[in-house]
C-alpha cells in the first residue's frame, strides 16, 4: 500500500474515532514550499460532514496521525490545511528497497493481452519528412512506455505502397529519369523517387497552364491533363497485374524501402510487423457484405453501401462504391480485423496519425463496434498536431518539405557548432566527438518534440532545441554526464544499506520524493499515451538534482556515511534519467 493510501485510511479512522463520522474521501495535495511538510490534507471538504472549526479539526486529526502512523513525525495546521511531515526513516527505507533494483519504475511481468501500436505508415512516393519524425517518435515512445507499464506490445506500420500518387512518381521516372538509379545518382532511394514525384507535379502544372491558355476551362484542364490521364491508366494496369508496370513498381518501391530503413535506423525506431496497402486494399469488402446482410450497413439506389451514424452525432459514411470497389475506410476495417487474426492476443490498438484524421478514426472505431468486435472498445487514435517551422508550412508536391534525413544531419551539425562554442571537448577523439554530436543532436530533436503534449501543434526551432540550459534534451544529458563524472571520481559505490536513523538534508528528501514519483509517472504516461509526461517528469527530476548538487556537498562531505549515501543517491538519479530517456528513445552520454 502506498503512503497516501495508508494516510487516507488513517485519516478516515481518525475522523471516525474523533467525530463518529464515516468520511467518504480524503483530499490531498503537495505541501506548499513556504510551509513545513511533505503532504497536505485539505480539511475544508470535511466540513460537509463535520461541524466545527477547520483549524481545530485539522489539529486533532494531526495529533491522531502522529500517535498512530509510524511514518508521520509531526504535523502543523495552516487555516484549513493539515501539513504532514513524513519521517526521514520512511524515505531511507524506500531508498534501501530500490537502490539495487534494475529498471526501477518498470513493471517486469508482462500482461497476456497485447497492444498493437501503429506509427510511421508512409507513402512510397517521397522521403520521410518532419511530420513523419513526430509520428515516429510519438509511436515508438508510446510503445516503449506501454512495455514499461507491463503491456505486451507489437510495433507496426502500414506502408501505403499503391495508388495514383505512387504511379505519378513511376510515370515521371519513366518519362524524365533516363534510367537513373540510387547508385548512379548517389541519392538515397526514397529521395530519388521523391524527386520524380515533384517532377510529375511540375509537368502537370505546365500542361494545365498550356490547356488553359488554349481555352480549356481550368477545372477541365486539371482533369484532362495528358500526364494525369497516363498516371490513371498506369494505376489501372497495376490493378490488372500488368507485368511491366508491376515490375517497375517493385523496383522503385525497393529503392524507397532501402531509404526508409536507413532513416529509421538513424532515428532509432523499429517495427515488429509490417503491413502493405497492396496486400490490404482488398480487405474489408467481405466484412462489409456480411454487415450488409446483418443490417449494420445499407445499400443506396446506385448500389453503393453506406452506414448511418447520424444517431451517434456523425453522418452517413460510404464503405463500398457503386462498382463494388473499396474506399479507405473499408480497407482500414479489414486491416484491423486482419491484425487481430494474425495476433490473437491483441485486445487493443493505438493508431498514431495526425489530427486531420480525427473524424476518420471516430467512424472506423464506431463501425468496428457495430460489427460486434469486443476489442473495438480498446481502440485509440493517438492524434497529434502538425509540426511547423519558423519558415512556415511544408508542401510535399512542391518539394518544400523538411526532409527527415536533412533535419537529422542539421541537428548533428547544430550540436557540433554549439559544443565547440562551449569548448568542453578537450581530449575527445574525432570519432568520440562525432558520436557525441549525434547523441546530443538527436536527443535535442526527440526531446523538443516529445516534451509537448501530442495534441498541441509544434513550432520547431532546431537552434532553440540544442540549448544546454532550460527544458531541453542537452540540459538533461549534461546533468546525466555530470552524475557519471561524480561516480567516476567516487570510485566503487558501496551497496550496503543506509542506516535509517541518519537524518536527511531537505534537498536529499526532495530528491527522494521526486524519484518516488517515477513508477506512477510511467503508468500515467501509459494510460494517457503521453511521452510528454515522462519528458517533463525527467526535467523536474534534473532540476531537483541540480538544486541538490549546488546546495549539498557530495564528494567533499566528511561524514563517510552521508558521503556514501549522496553518491548512491546521485547514482540512482542517473539510472532514472537513463530509464526515462530510454522510454523516449534518447541516448545519454557518459561524458560531455
């Protein structure tokens, strides 16, 4: 039982003994910094059940707690707030219990039920960009947090490898590529294919302009531009299994996959299973036909199949066109069912997709519930805001996106520039410096994105993210490196238990209280699918450690027991920082 749960029971017991009243709940809050205490009971809500002066009521309850709860050393009352001072021995007992615990805060036993987390899910007609980076970092981190909370997790993506947008890149390469390959051009495969997606758009706009100039209305020109008609014909041939088109499709997608793999490796994310739209786009049609027979869907006069969600505050949604072909919703229905078929232990799914798809997922989840799938109650759309840059919004077709590979390189370069200005890298080899720049640059990028609540839009500033002060990745990494320096100077850290009779400095106590919050934070982050809770917890821990470091002597302490405890405490803070950052996919350097 946690201390707060124990105190709750004792406060209820005290009120029963003192006032013969059954108190339904007890309200706690952290004690304000300007008062003595560790946790505060708010007395005012009790006045609904107890008649009397709140100060007197609080005083009597406090006296009861001091007498009956070993961990409570004293109490004080300020107006209607009962401030409770917890004995130092309680915190030292806690520390002794966790000191040798590896991965403190993580749940070691795995649940039998699994969660599938989908993220990335790119199109194979262009490289990954800044928006994909936020998607990947969020999805990967949520998967790791769920694992740490005790869940079994499958990481997956669905690769959008078919459709008119893919054919646009293919057709442009045929027309303008002159046999160019990643090897001959020196470009990553995804960059090469993306180059031809942009080339298609340029040629398409030129043809529209020519048609408009010759008197064709703009809307008709947009529909009838020859290059678009050719792309549509290529898609028809692909769907018919035309050998030449399918061969080109496989070749160019292969280039893209190689490029994606490099980016994923550099970003530090991975997947357990992959799904391809070319395999899944026909899924769902049979499910819809079955649902039609059961009355879940209805057919219109033109033969198209719909679902009526107006009673749920939505609208009517098409699930099969009049010619019997599927829409994206049909495919997503089939893919969800296929995933549970492939992994029968799945009872929940998390979809990491931008907030422009909020409505789509409301409809998808509701349809799956209406089809009778029990696991549909455990579907979650991890909806996130767009990422903007100081220069403005990104546009793929026009080639104005911020490429993921370029951004990663830019972050490393920024980290190098700032590190050299600070001049703290004497004695590092060239390779060690390169690795450190990478660790700092990627840490800055990941932390800057993940510290923000997923629902919020981000204005990403690379220079601001690589700052060694404030709520940034490098600031936290620097604190971790400082702790490792303390440990190297201290030599072997004794693992013997600390005497619980030893008194604690106020800063030691505050640091222990912050460490205590880590397991609860992991569970809260898992429940809310929010890496931001982990990121900001870590920043608070680091701030608390730096305050401790500045006000309490560690290696200079003459009392051997206190010195040993402070070194051990520093070590445990370092371990928690490393564990927290592991959940965010961020590395920590031993030296900086």
